[in-house]
C-alpha cells in the first residue's frame, strides 16, 4: 500500500524526500546576504550619554595627571635641597608663608617656591611657620626646612653679664650687643639691681626686655637669700645687705674667700671699725664708669672725702658699688665664723688674713716688698726691651 507523502511506511523506514524542481529563473536569482545590524537605539544616540562618557574619560585623565604630579611634587618636596653649606636665614615677624617660600628660593635653599608653598599647605603648616633666625643645614629638604620653621627653634645668642659690673657697665654691654633691638631705657636703675647671668636670646629681642629680666632675676635672688640669712648680722635692711655684698664682690674673685672676706667686714661693723675698702674709694672717684685701667690708686686717694670712701666714712656707703652675684650675696648672708679683722693681697691672686693689727702690718709689709720686687722686674724688662730695640736699629743702619 502506498503511504502518504512524507509519512512512514509500514516497515518504519523514512520515505525519500520529495525534490521539487526549480525553474531556471529561480536558480539564477541571488541568495539573500547577511542581514544588516539592528539600528542604534534612541537612548544610545542621546547627547547626555555622550557628554557623560566624555566627563568620565576626562576625570580619569585628570586623576592620572594629578597622581603623577603629586608623586613628582612629593619627591621634590622631600629630596635633598640645593644648598651645599649650612646657612642662616632670618624670618621676620608677620611674614606670610608665600613670602617665606620666595625668600627661601632667593637664598637658594629650595629649588621651587611653589612646591614649598603647596607642600606646607598640604601638611597644614602654612599658618604655623614662626618668625626667628634659623640655621638651615646643608642639603636640607623642603620638608625639613618646613619642620624647622614650624618648630620655632631659632638660633640662640649669648649675652654674659659678669659679677661685679656696675649698672652703667652692664648698660653699655647690652647697648653694644648687635643682635638685640630697640633703645635702652632712658634712666639707669639703682646700683646693684641687675643680675649677673648669661642670657640666651633670639635675634630681635628688645634691650628693654633684657633689662627688665635682669632686674626681676636680681630682685628674686636677693629676696630669697635675704630670707635665709644668719641671725645677728650687723645689717638691718635688705639695701645694706646688697651694699655689703657688692663690696665683697669687688674685693675678691675667689669663691672660697668670699665668706671669709664677708666675715672680716661684718666683724669690723660690729666693732665699729671703718671698712677701709679700696673698691669703695674707686667708686667714689669714678662712679659707675669704673677706674681707667692705667690709673693706679694713689695714697692721696684714700684721704679724699666722698660718700663712698670707707677710709673716711663710718659704716657702709650710701648705695652698692656694683651688681653682686649669688656667691657674694650668700657669703654676706652666711659668712664664715672667724675673729679676723684684716686682710691684704698675698701676691698669688688671693689674700692673707689677720686677727691683730700687728699681724696685719707684717702682712702688708710683705705685700709691699712683693710689689717693689715686681716693679723692679718690670723696669728691668722694659730696659732690656729698649736696649734690644736700639741694637736692632743700629744693626739695620749698618
């Protein structure tokens, strides 16, 4: 039995496919090619999306450039600077960070002021840079310089006020210190009212500030030692205390002798004896300016009547004769316990002490003999130099 077209015969076999014959026209007709891509959607053609793509691309590009710039700037900020030796730079008060950066560049301590300015701002230090005078080490980086100016560790100068100077002499020393600024006070403070000390200061500190500090320090020192004085001292006021300490200061420069010298003067005050101190005579003659170095003390000077000549007046002079230091003040407040009333130079920079006038006269005679011998030696040396000079002159003439 014949099956249906496309069906299965009874034996379960697939019938042969029916081939439909094509006409010559159909055969010559070209086959369809690859279909064109689908048209772009309206959303993809939207101008906002195009702009957004541009912005994202630009942002990425800018971030890359910024990262590169940050890396290069940080490396420049932290690398060794151009200076080949240590330099000192002065930053004046109220100087802005931009001016500081330009100054550093002019002084060739940094290569680029702009990088320093940006770096300081990024570290939050642009408003923390302090005025002062700074020592910038050789090859210091911008970062190190920034930290130095932020620390405020300026170059420090020293002003030494030795014990025993008069107020006038101290004022002269302060006035001649070039690193200080401003005018000196119009009036001298009382004699003995300035501390002997070594001050450490930065350039530009005012002279008035120095004087004020020295006065305050001396006042505090005197008060603290006066409160710890020994009992039964023959001085009634703190002014007398300072006056006697100034005399002790001028009589000896040896710390081990000061309590003993103080004891001699205190013993004389208790006995009602005149102090007979040469430094008081000098102050009465020359005042705070001091004795010229080439001016000796004549025997006639000891008889000149001045308020300070303790060979003539009884008791203490009206004011101190210098600014006493701590050691002299301590010596008067707590003197040695001795019965000595006299002392004279021993020729070695110290003094020899005596209890009786007879013993003292022997010591004075010994000292005068030493002085005569030294004078003779100086005269002989001067004559020898004169002869040598004459011989050299005659030799040169021949």
